[in-house]
């Protein structure tokens, strides 16, 4: 990490005394004398401004970069590239394992090149939280938690041994063991400090707590006034190794909140409304900053819920300034009194404190009176598609109607602006029994379209929020008292984001009621929200498959893309935890639970949602069970782990001893030629098209995720290594093995390749023989013949979670360029970071306008070592019938730093080459 105050052109270095401790800081008010007023600068940009003042060195950060942030106020946008250095890095285990694998591979490469492998070390603090590995194999029993944890340790022992080695081998690297919590909730409740401190040149410095994370929902921490967002694992590794995050000064959209939520409305209803509004506004790649006097009554947990969903509304982050609500939360969660005093004093001294009536300058703004928010869900397959609770049956029926339409365009179920592509109001709806039954434990039960087969309280989004978690417990209590039970076809699960949730549910006396409805603790982790929902009971799975039923999941998560939650569940609905419980009782999304009875009690009396819905007074009373002592107790030994974790044996060595027979951890090939000069940048000639994809292709579609199919390339590879199908585990758990991951790239069962007329599944047409085969198999045949490959796509390519393997796998398949109508921010950056060229069609042009079918050969002309950001390149199209066409495309290498990374072969190659040279 660069030293502070190398230049200090704006005389901003100052001193602040708090509780008899002196802190040096870069005072924005002092810098105003030379920079001009920053009083109305958005507070999120003030955080960036401080960062540049602190790291001004005349090389990576120059005085004009700093001035550009202040000048932003004049035009409210900027084309200025800046180099930003976050204070720390946060990881979860799925994305963290390949990052540690890469660091281990870099150490091996450094040693091979004759350098000191211990030069490869995080320079910024790194926290890795193991939260993505537990699956819901067992549920609705008192033993579910212990049984799921036991299976998790068996499945992931090799990965966990590797992570424990990393914890001992690398400095500045901490691991939160499994069974502790979700990374974003642990970050919110413990790791984040709001104001960070560090010693440099024997001086103690104070500055805003900032971070990047390898999960897109890193944004949750912005609810605490901590600027943070998700990056790919590739960028995170570079940040760990001292490289700044290269970015353009962002546009900032102000979101004004006024009023209060009405009785019975939850924070989830609010966040789904905000998500829909911002997605319609169009905030991709922008900061969103919340302001307005409504914030005074918006609890910190509600702010975090909104900030968490920034990837769903498309923003880089959703920032909430520090105020008294922040201080109260720091006190509740047991932060040290000296740190709390520093947060308040520093924020007020820097102009980062929110005051009533604040009206910063924004690029644009919108507002919401919170009293207008209605009960809502989002679905059936996009988080921005909000549906008012009473309209859910019609939305489901409209989806069914749309699914039966024959044209490809209608089947896409996608359109711009975030509006659902279905007409909910016009959908005709009839609730009929289709006469299909399954047998479970000797009893026969009906199963029909629209039935809820998964109802999961899961995900950092809502389990970090005591008000909605306690509301779920209160719904369960009232339901049990009325003699209600969940429907027998519903798989119910409770996966809190931290052990504190268990403590306060116990203290409030609500755990027994949740358990009576099948909401036993299944684990502390992301579970259903990331596809770790586990299998449905076999009779239910068989019935769904044999009758091609369109069933539903309801989850308190943040993602509901088709195929994500469970491969057999086509419609997925995001809902608040109390509504998750309500739908477990109702058993179907075809039931209007605002008007129809949710169920009947044992005496046959109708019970309505209003009969079991808690009042604000009841929720407020339950909230008194949440105490500071719970946080202090649960986080006192957060890095220790249980006996099983502590018993894992690890080798004590500075480089990792790779195991040739491992199917979890393999030495990746990325740095094999690092001791050779990088190859010159040249045109791409006679490339073949590997796939043609539509709009909104997510990283879930591209990156290996979920279950590994037995007959897939990855499944065949594992069987060749003696692994039985029952022990495949998930793609996410095997992210440390490039052989598995490259075979699973573009292998999602829901991906639609237009080269095969939109057929679902990870297949393509191998052009030389016109044979249909798995995308991996075709790519390997092309690689054998040294044929470069290109992927063609529509709008918003790479939306969704920040998955580095979406870029790594693309690279290893031999794809040299991706040509799309637009890219999501993180994935575009990751492609550059892996040496894959992102190209964008010019306005009003697309694969359709250029009539690309996949039979063509493409050449990309204009590439050379003087490549520069946003230059136009020429695509030459040679069609199979001999016709020839040329058109221009935009090179989406966006910054000068990215040019250097691309020339070096990727961002990690750039870092490693520099370390070897030094």
C-alpha cells in the first residue's frame, strides 16, 4: 500500500484529537481553500475525494484528479479516470478459494522465476467468510443443522484445509470459519468500523472505512456509511496486492426518502419498491446516494437491506451517510466506545455527517414517500419485477400464458427498463386442481402448477434485519396458536446470517413456533439464495418432472433468476420473511392471500393473513430482545471455529504443495509463461462463433454454478477421477479446480444459444461438422485447430453476481472477444482482467441487424499495441455463402489502466510481472 501524504498539494493534512488520542487526517474543509467548496458535494464523492488526497503521489494520483472531483459539481458527471484504493477486501469462500488459488499460483510462479514468493502477500486487510458452502440437505428436523454441517465438512474438507493453509501462509488474511454467518452480515455486525485507522510513518491516521468485495452484495455495507461494492475476484486480488481500483468519477443519483412506512409494511416491501424505481430510472454503473429527512426514522437494518440490493437496481452502490442512526447501531452491535467516538467526531469534522435538510448536488434525483409503499413480492424471475401482493396469482398466470406462446421473442420474457414483460392486469386466472398427486410418508397429496415447493428464510438481504426476522417468528406464533401447519409439499428452511439472529429469536420466545412450522435452523449461510437449496423430497421431484409442472419458490433473498434457486423450480418470488412463512402455510402462489383464506384451522374455520400478521407494536416489543451482549458474545471468538475446523491439519510452508489427484484444488495454467515477455496485441483472424446469446444473460448463465450433471463435461471429468455422482458437490465448491470450472462455463441448463434456435442447455453447433455438442467439447476441438472464438450477445451481458469464473472460464475456452449490445460493469471489467476483449455494437446495431447466425467467420481488425480506451474497431464478416460485410464496434477497454492490464495478458499478470521485475 502506498504511503500517505507524499504530495499533499492542497495542504489538507490535519490533526484530530478524540478521547486523548491524536489522529492525522486529510481535512476536506482545509483543502477547500485551494480546491473550492465541497459543502454540497455528495457524501459518497467526499469519500473518494479524501481517498485521493491521502494517496496523492504525483504518479497514480495527481492534483488534477483531485480537482476533477470538486469540479464534478459544475457538470455533475465526469470522464476523469481516478485510481482509488479501498481500505480492505471482503471475500466469501466460493469467490475466495480461486483468489487464494491464484495467490498460491503466483507464489509458485514467483519462485520459478527466481524471486521471493513471500512478496506475494495481501497489502490490504482481507477477511474471507465461509458462507457459501452449506446446503439444505436436511430440513424441518431438530437435527437439520448438525447434519448439514457434518455433510458440509465432509464435502469441503479439501477446500477448508487449503483456506486454513492460506490463513497461516499469508499476512493480512483472516478466515471466518463455516457455521458462523454470511459475509455481508458479519461485515455489518462486526468487521466494518465506519471510520478506519492505520499507522503510517509512526503516525495514526483516520479515514473513511472503504472496501471492495468478491460478492456483488458487498454493497450492503453502504447502509453503515461505508463505501463498498462488488468486484470480480480478479480485481480484488489486484487490490490486495496494492493495485488501485481504476474507475471513472461516477455519476451520483440522489434518492430522497420522506415519510414513514405504514402499519404492516416491511423493509422488504420498501426495498422491492426502491429496486423497481431505480431499475426503471436507469442507474447502471452509477452511485446512488440516499438523502432526505425520512432517513431519521429509517433503522440501520432497513438501510442495509436497501443498500444490499444495489446490484438488483443496477447501481455500483446505494450509499447512506453517517448520522445518529449509524452511531446507535454501532453501540447496539458492541463496537468499542473509542471507535464510536471517533466515527462521530471524524464524520462531523469532515462534513460526512448527515444533517436534517441536506440537499447535495446530484447528477439527477428521484424521491419516494415511504407512506405509499405497498406489500410486494418480486418475480417470477427478475428481482426488479415487483408485483403487488394481491396481484401475485395474476402474475403467475401471465407467466404461464407467456410460456405457452410460440415465438422466440415472446419466450424471452425480457425487456428494457425493468418493467415486467407480462401483462398482469390482462391475465385470465382460474385456480383449478389438475388431479396430479404424489405420495409422501404413506400419504397422498395433490401437486399442481403454482404450488410453493420451497419457502426459505435465507440471504443476507433480510436475515440481517431483526424487524422482519422477528415478524416471521410472530407470524409463526400466531399460525401455530391457530393450529395451522405448512403444506406438506413445502420445503421450509431457516438460514440466518449470523448466530445473533438465533439468540434474539430464542430470547423473544419465537424459535419453538418457527420449528413447529418446519423452520428449524439448517445452517448459517446463503443456502437457497445462491442455489444451495438442496434436493426436494424425491416423490415431489419425480412428480414435477413427470408432469412438467411449473412450481414456485418463495425466498427472502435477492436473486430469483430462472434456474438459480433449484433446477426444477421455474418461478421464484422474493418476499419478506413473514410472507415466506405465510406462503408456506398457503402452499400456492395462485392463492390471493390478501383476500382468500390462507388456510383453515383444525375446526375448519377460515384463517386470513390479517389474522396472523403482527402489529408494529408487537414487532417493537419483540425488538427489545435484541441486545448488545448478543453481538459481543457471538463475535468474541469469530475466527476460532468449532472443534472440527480447529482439527484440520495444514502444512506449514510458504508455497502450496499441489496435489495432482485433487479434484477441488488444482494449479491453474494462467501464469505458465510469466517468465516470457507478453505477446504483442494483434488482430483476431477468422474466428468462429461459439455461442449467440440474447439479452440479460447473467453470470449465473455463464459461470459454472449449482449442481454438476452426471452427463455434463464436468461430470464426465469427475467420474474419470473416480468421483461418484453423489459426491460431485456443486460447481461453486470446486472453483479451485480449473478443469471442472472450464467444463462448466456456459453449461447452465437455462442458457439459450440462438445457434440452436434458442434451445436450452449449454450446447452449440460445431460448424466444421454441423454437429450439436457441449460448448466445452466444441471449444476444445477449435483449440486443437488453433481457431480463435467469439461470443455474441444482446443487452446487459454479464448481469448478476460478480463471478470471476465467468471471465476465467471464457478465457480458458479460447474465447478472444465478447461482442454484446451492452455489458454489466463487473463482468466487463473481469473480461479485460483475464485478457478477453469486450466489444460493443454501436447504437441501434445488434446481432439481429447484422444477421449473425453462427455460421460466419469473424475477424477483428484495428488491434495493436497502441490500443486505447473506447476506440472503434472493425469487424469483418465472412458468410458461409461467400458474402462479405464490415461494421464498426466500440472497444470496451475503458481506462488507461485497463489498456496496461490487457497488454500484459490480464490484471494479475500485470501485477506479477511488475513484482518479478522488482
